[in-house]
C-alpha cells in the first residue's frame, strides 16, 4: 500500500496517520430511492485492481477528510485533494 | 474534599525530587503559560490568520485549516482570551486550553535524532523550517509540533497523555543523556 501521503495541509506524512474511510466515488442516492439503490450504496463495493478514489481522514494531523487517488496495483499515489475542495470541483 | 487542580501540574509527580543539572540535550516542561485554541468562523479563515500573525504578543501554531493553537508566555488564560477577543472580534471561536495541554520544550544538538524515533516527519530544516508547526503523532500520541529554532522544538500534548509522552521522550533521549525539569 502507498506508504507516504502528501496531505495538502500538513505535507508528506506516513500512512499510519490516516484512517481509510472507503470508496469516494459513490454518490448518495436520493432519500426516496429504491431499496436496491440504497443496498448498493451501503454494502456493495468493487475490489478494483488499478486506480481508486478513496476517502482518507488525516486523524493524526489536520483531521480533514481527503480524497486520495491511488493505484492498488503499483501503489502509486496520483493525487490528494481536500474533501471539501473535491466536492466543490465535482459539483457535489 | 476539595482539591485545587489548577495548581497541580500534570507532571508534578514525574519531576519530583532533586533535579539533575541540565545536559546539552534538555527537555523543559512549560508551566504558567496560557494556551488557547482559535477556530475561525466559516469564511473568516484568511482574515483570522492575518490578524493572528500580525502581533508578536503570542506564538501561533498551525493545527488545521482555520484552526490554530495560541501560546502566550506573558498573559494569564483570561488575559489571552480577552486579547484574542479584542484582536479578532466576532471572527473566531476561542477555547481556553491552558489547563488541558502540556508544553514540552526540547533543545540540544541531538533533538532531531531524538524526535526521529517517534515522529514520522522529515525534520530537515529545508522540509520543516524554523517557525513551522503542525499536528503529528509522536509514537501513538497526537501532538502539535513546532520548530522554534535550528535545534529547538516545542510539543504541545493533551494533559491526560502528558505522563506517557514524557516517559516516551525520556526513553527516546536516554542514549543522548536527555535531562528534564520544569522551565525556569
Ligand atoms: Zn493533514
């Protein structure tokens, strides 16, 4: 796994300072969406080999939620964005 | 029974007894300084940062975007609160941390080697310059780390972790003859 994460607020940090909070590419369904849509959102996850988007919380530093784009096969980290900035950029 | 916790430092028991004369590498434990947490209101982050850094009455430590620790050697906790309220009126939330945090001052030629045993940050001056500060883990304890000089660092830790952190730092510094005492 990627061992160094460059937090946009704190700089280069070891992965031990972070808590991984799961897939960041999912979009929360509408409250009235079907049970199947909610079931998929809550429980169903892919286990990709390659690029993934994940929420990492920097618990040992600024405590912000970050969106980390990394490769599960090569361990390369492509980008680290603040969660709020990511949401703004992607119109969420 | 009423106890006066205000006058009892978290490390009183650890530092009881005749102090050794300080060696080259020394850990000074701060007492009687005022510490406050400043949280900028939404949208006021930049204005607050500018106001806080506009004065030399206190030291400002970065914690997170819009969040800082303010350390004052001269003010009382109430005085610091008043000073901050006057400086950034209605832009910031101030929470007094004077009794909730313990301040460790590590200095001496081996400080970087000592800290490298517990902190996963690059502490080379080009990566962590004098005046820089950030939250980090020291071992498993969350601290705010600041570089106050080429070979001088300050760690601010929660009071309830102070004894553990003290033991850890003394173990980390044992091979460098680290001594400890309350700051003068
Ligand atoms: Zn961070």
